[in-house]
């Protein structure tokens, strides 16, 4: 029994009982590849310690493995699939941007050219106006305080981009000083200087004739007082659920404009037919 137990333990801990014939049990107590190996004969004390370690390790593994399996089995049904949607109930329409919707932030003017130039950098503006500028602006506009665009002045502009912001250095100017500038950035609607209010969805036509014509002039005629005079944005999605954004359908559009409306012509499609669309417009809030 002692020899059999020693063989089990020495196999677990890197030893061997066959290295020294004639000795019923030897345990490797210093085993490193390429180094001198130190063998120690088994004693009752050594055997008891090692057998206890092996038994405890076995019990731990026996307990942990079923527990992990049970935990995974209890969790897996929750992530296997989404719960079924209640029959006959369509979820609220998610807000899609059929075109990259952008607007202008408020104007910012944190600096003046009195000390080396006018530096309206994004890093400093974000610190001064937290939450007022989006993470990745699509554009930047810089004008003098009187409204003259920076590129219409005689100043040589050092930087004007959506990564750095705007910098005009006095040392680069023939007359020794920059104008005083203000800047604003093109961002999604949450950062608009004026709040955007959306109209309801309109669907005045279907593609049974020459196409789907959702023109602003026709929609205004049929929905008097429902659309502002100068819409800022337009959103277009398919009429049927899941309301796919128009630009994700792969169809070609004859008109796609907040000031003109939307038109999909059958003859412009490879399939010679358009999907049915609905539109809405983003207007400045009146309140």
C-alpha cells in the first residue's frame, strides 16, 4: 500500500519509483530539467503530508468543477436568445439618422490676440465648456467677432481643424497681430446651439407609380402648418418594420434634402422598383 501510494504521489509531484531499483519508494524533492536531481527516500511523515495534499486537492477540484458547470447551466438560458416579442405589439420606433445629421454648436471665444495670438483650441474649450462640444466634430467654422470668415481676412491662420481647433499667431501676420476670432463646431443634434424638434412621420405616396415622392411642397400642401418654413434636417426610413434607414437599403435617390424632401424613382433602381418610405423633418424648436 505504501509503495502504491508513493507511486501515485511521486507521479503527481514529478518523482519516480523506478529511478533507483531496490528502493520501494523515492520522491523527487528538487526536480529541474538539466539540473542535478535530489531524491529522498519515503518516510511515514513525508507520505502522510503528501497524501493529505493530494486528497485535499482532489476534493477541491471535485467541488469546484460541478459548481462551475452548474453556474454556467443556470446562466446559459438567460443569454441563449432574446425573449419573444409580444404578438401584435410593435415596439416604439428607434431614432435613425438617414443622413449624417449635424448642426452647429454655439459660438466660443475664450481668447484674444493680446498675448501672442488667438488660440481657440478644442482641449481648452472642452475644459471651459464641458459637454458643449462633441467628441468628434465634423467641421469647424471661425469668424471675426464682427462675422467675417477667417479665410476672408488677411490673417495667416496657423491651425483650423477638428482635431486641434483654431490658432492664429501674431508672429505670422504682416501687421503683427491677429484679429479676434470666435469658433463653432459641427456636431450631432444634442450639441446644437438651438434645440431641434422633429415633426411627425409623413407617408403621402407609395412606389406603385413612377416611385415614392415625399416632396416638401406636396407634404406642406397636404399637412398645412405641420412643417416649419425652413427645416434643418430630414430623416427617411422604410415604412415597414424594422424601419431601415434609407441610406442602408442600397437604393438610389433622386432627391434627399431637408429643403426639398425625398424622392425615390423606380427607373433609378436595378430592380426597377422602390421600397415604400416615410419621412420627417427636424425644425428649430419654437418654445
